[in-house]
C-alpha cells in the first residue's frame, strides 16, 4: 500500500505474530532482493482494550517507530476493506498510544494523530526547552524546531524546499548525539499561511516521497510560531495532506489518501 508515495508492506498479524527480527525485516525491505518498502506495518490484536486493533511500525533498516501518519491511513483502509472498520471514529493503538481514524471518502482517511509534545524529554532531545534550537553541522549553524508526534521530529524552515540540503543535513541531524533515539528531519518552505512545501529525511529510511507525522510536525511547529494558519495544506513530493490544529493541548488532525497496490506471498 502507499500513502502519497510513502510505501508499505502491510502484514495481517491478527491471528499470527510477524515472527521476523530486525535483520529479517531489513532483508524484506531491500528493494532489489526483498519486496521493498519505507515501512513494514503489522495489524495485530490490541493490548489496550479501548482500541479495536494495534499496529506495529518498522522502518526499512529494521528499527521500530512510534508513529507513522501515512501508515495509519493505510491501516484504516486495509481494515475497512477487510470489513473490520465500523462507521465514525475508530480507536487504533499505535506503539506510542491511541489514535482515531475515520474513512471520509472512497480512499480518504481522517486521523486524530494525538496531542503534539514539545517537551525535550518527550522527543527526546538533550536540551533545555526552546521554540528554536541550534546546532552546528558540517561547520554550518542549523536552526530547527522539535516536537514529538509519537515519534521524534526536527523541523528546519527553508526558503526553497527544492534546493534544501536534505541528503546532507538530514542524516547529520538524524544521528546527532543530542537526539538519543535519532530523529526524522523535515525541511519546510512557507508558501503562504495556508500552504507549506515539505521534504522529509526519515529516520531509518532516508528521504521519502511523504511523511504524515512529519507533515503534522512541520505544521504545528510553524503554527506555534504564528507562521501558519490552523488549517494548512502540506505539499510533499508524493502528494498533499490537510493538517489542522486548534492549538496547545489539542490533537492534530490529518486527512489524506490511502492506496492499495497488490496482495502477495513472501518466501523467507
Ligand atoms: N513515514 C512515516 C513515519 C515512519 C516512522 C519514522 N521513520 C520514524 O522512525 O519515526 C509517517 O508517515 O509518519
């Protein structure tokens, strides 16, 4: 499946656990000798009894993630196709806590992505709390905002996203020692208060066509600084997401598509 080009292998683990370790997941994620994906998603029975299902998220390098915005829309669409999603909002359990999903069209999903957390310990980021942080990378001073959307994000404002140094600054900030669990790095251009352009260097993957939690992170970092309206369209290389946030203490809402590509069997 994919969500605006962020692609997934989705495994039905409702009755049987995945049973693959990190190395086996990374082999499956290899685009030449495996199947290939940005993330592998598992659909499992919930541990939290208030949720209908749980989903697991594994990056292409085999590492686990706490949230995946494009992935949760695909999970919702997959459950709907399996006849396992009711009407209205359904609570799903992500590794970082509950979210709520709702089908709003044939192939569109609206998601309550939870309340963004700007506290450095929650991200986690080794630093006193600030609206903007600065670190020197490759001899360059880089300013960024940081937030947890259930997974760690750094957000760098740029004048032109097309020429942003995604492949240089992305991995350097992802692996900076002040992010003890690494981080996803977004490069965001403000087109207007209602429109943003974004490219994301994802932890454990590299640059992807789109990152849903990254779109939420970029939007709330700019909204908090008064640089974006409460509803924005975030344009990523693979497509556009609508992100809405009413402000501190409120959840972030994300709306966007989810697409099926093929069903298959994998021979280990
Ligand atoms: N593509 C995702 C984010 C997946 C996890 C991320 N790489 C991490 O390690 O936190 C999205 O759409 O949010």
